[in-house]
């Protein structure tokens, strides 16, 4: 990011370069260190199982690019994607298109030779395009749901990354290091950038070769509604109107500016919370995604809490907005607290629906049991003094 600051290219090209470097490192670590391609869930062999199959490869290629074409048509059709907000993503997609066209046949042929069950959803869709009746419509439905999720979130994460990088490059490199206000501003922007950068890479690389493919998607309409409500255009058109908890526009810095020690301590706690939030995303590696199971994560902050990102993000909002201290009087303060509690309730519902979905995976049920016995809350409870007569 530092090196590209003065590179005379459009921001979306510089963003692609950053994403490419991060993605390359992540893929190399997964393949060479963790050897994820040998996981049973990847359904891949360590060595080719069969010679090159031209017909099936063409079917898979047709299925892939038909799907990409449908997603591109939806971007053209839906008015929300005509907004200039999405221009960096559309420019980057067109810029990357030649490379994707060249690499996709090679990737598909290589992975096909390693798959123990090569007749996957792309092959099924390709046969359907060729005029054969589908033998497994549920496979195609799962493919469609996965691409809807990818098609919705990837543009958002790319644009967020592009905009955050552009803001970082526009900053003065000589901001005073001993000024906590500048340190806080730079730190929180950098942490949110790390979050969306890793998310953008993960949404792009939903690959069987790295065992980061989608195992399943959220099965309920309610789960989809709760999750999508938290993102544009739904949050910006509905959420900010009905759950606007920061009505007076006053934040923690304004309330604590006269108390330097408390100001530094409060800001540091906010940074620590956002650090854990970003750490949670990084811990997913290539498996980060909403509304899907792409592999159960038990490392990083997930070793202690099932939902560290939601927990820390929601606590940070209370500390940043301080709704209990309003410049517009106690009534507004009470109203703001209730509205922020409403936002917290939305994320609690997200956690509930996600757990219900992931509980279909035995690995997640084992993880739930581990957290119940060894998680942060379990350790805190064991450290509390027992009350006589209470188990």
C-alpha cells in the first residue's frame, strides 16, 4: 500500500494490485503450509485421477461463464448498480476480464482432473445449456444461491476497499505521531480497511482448490433478510431512517476532549475492539462470507467467543456514539439508546440465524460444545465464587 501511493494509475487498478498481492500470499500459505487442497472437504486428490476430459471441461466452462453473464446482466438491469458508487467495481471487472477468460479454462481443467466427484454444479449447468435435462436441480439451486451472495457482496467489498485505500493514499504521510487524535483516526481507518480488503479477497476466491468453496447457504428467507438489512442499499434506505441512533451527531471525541487521559483511554478501547473485529475477518482467511458455510473457523478470537466480530462491533458503536450523552437532552438520549439497542438486536438475530444454519455441520456442533466448556464466558463463570446451594 505504501509502495503504490505514488503509482500513476487509477485507484481501481492500484486496488486490484493490492488485492492480488494479498490474495497470492493467502493462497500460497493455504496450499503450501496448511495443505488445504488435501482436506477431505475439498474432494480433491493429491494427484490427477484421470486424463483431460474435453467435453466435461467445456460444459463446466459454459456453466461458469453463463453464470457470470447472468450476474453481469443483473448489474445492468438493476438501477441500484447504475449508481456511481459501483463504478470502481465495474471498471475493475472489465479490466480483469481478459485474465479471467484466459485462466478459467486452465483452472477448470486442472481441478477437474483432481476431483473425486467431477460432475459438479457447473458441469450440470453446462449440460443443461447444451440441451440435456438436469439430473439434480438442487445442485443448480445451490449454485444460484451461492452466486447471488457472491454477486451482492463482492461489489460492496471491492468498492469499500477501493475507497478506503484511496483515502489512505490521500492522507498526509507526515501526520504527527504524538497526536492521539490523528493516531486514532489513522488506526481505525486502517483496521476497517484490513477488514474489507480480506473480505474482498475471500468473496473473489470461492475456489475448491483452496477448500474455500461454499458448502451450504443460509436456508431461510428470514436469515437472508436479517443479513442483507445490514448492508446497502437496504440499510441506507431503511435502517438509517428507522434506527438512526446518532441523531445529534455528537461522538465520543466531543464529549471527552476536555479530559485528555480519559480521551486516550476511551479511544484506545475503541481501537482494541475494532482490532478484534478486523482480526475476526482475517482469521477466516479465504473462507470469509456472509450467509454461507465455507468451513468452520475455530482459531483467532473464535477460540474464545462464537461471534467476536458482532460482539466487538456492537460494543464499539456504544463507545463511539455514546448515545446516553446527548446534546439534545435526556429524551433524545433515551431514544438513541433504545434505537442502538435495536441495531444490537438485529445483530443478535444474525448470530441466531447463522448458528441455526451452521449447526447442520457436525464440525460446528463440536465447536459450540467446545465454546460452552472452554470459551471466555465459561472461564469467567468458573472464576466467579460459587454461591452455596447453587449448581
